[in-house]
């Protein structure tokens, strides 16, 4: 172990969750969130990551039509047991009936325990979209259902459905996510029926529940494919939706019936159902 490490503190002026998502999808290491600042520690220099964060802030500002500033603070620190300190900062998440915890903490009796360590693929239960999806899965999925997790990331949502006794397929366009989902399923003593690199178009069956925790524009783009993947009377769990884009998403799924709306911070999860007999 070298005697120093590199630290980068990222403090955005707004939209902390979006910056957190960006780092989750970008970094080969974990990071810490503390009082509105995202803290990255690595034995490799972090200037390139800092440049990427600045580019993301500029692109985000253009996309949202508002200024988005970010403050970067670089430092070189003496090496200590910061891995242990980082682990202490990762707390379990309880979303009944699920308890999501890193492998270095104990499971909780009476809950469906899901062990997930922070990694390159997004999805540890801490983000509002993941937490609200877990809540929707818990109230929707029952034993024996056929479930598809589209854009599975870490696999946490599909694993949750497996814990409830469903038969689950999963897919992601990112090969790192596919492998991470497979490893996390194995870690939790469950297995996906089918897990593939790609999207919903590669499916070979139809499902009682389809989960898609992606982003609003992709949900709109995939609307026909996601609806076509449902059995009659089936349910879609749609998430990754900023509240400002909720109407746009609902318009794309207007033929379906809204069963539940879960809002947390600026994020919305929608549970919509295909009426029996509808196509």
C-alpha cells in the first residue's frame, strides 16, 4: 500500500442526486456523500474524473436550461485505513419488506435481506428511485409471477423479486452491469432465469410485471416495447423519472391505469397496469 492517496471533493450547486448517479455510473471505486459533497478517494490521480465532472455539469446545465455550477477540491492525503472509514459510512437501507445491506454488516431478522456492496453498477438502495422501486416491487410481486427487470444495473430490483418467489429475467445494455447483477444474485443465493446484454427487445416471453428504472426519455422511447412485454392485466413499474417529466411519461403510457405514484425528493416512480384484455 502506498503512503498516500488522492482525494476529490465534488460540491454541486444543485441536483446532487444527478451528480451522484453520474459518479455511480463512471467511477471504478466507491465514493462518499457528506453534507452535500461527494468525496472520492483513490490511489490513482483524479484530475481526469474532475474534468469529467465539469463536463457533466456543463451538459446538465444545458439540458435543464439553468446554470449548474460545481466546486472541485483536490488534495493528497496520508494513507490511513480510509477503506474502513468508508465502509462505516455505508449504512443499510430498510424498505419493507426488504433490508439492503453491504456484506460487512449483518442481515436483519424478519426481512428479505439483500446483500449489495457499492460498485460500478448503479443500485444499492440509497437512491430515491431504487428505494421507491423496491417499495413498488414489495407491494406488487407475488410468488410465481414472471418478472422482467429492464436496465437491471446491480440487479437489486430483480433480486428483490426473486426473494419474493418470482421467476425473474433481467437485462442491461452495459456488460459491466450484467456481470455485476449475476455476481450479486449469486451472492444472495438466487439466480435469474435469463440475464442478457441488451434491452427489452431481446425478450422471448411475456411477463406479469416489468420493472424499468431508467430515465424519462428512455421510458418514453421504449413505451411500445415495455407494454408489449406485459401479459394481459400485467403491471409496469416505471422509475428514474424527474417530477418535471412525469406528464411526458404518463402521456406515453396513457392507455394504462395508474395504480400507485411514489414521490421522493424530485423523483417519481409510477406503477401502471395494463387492463385485462388490452394489447
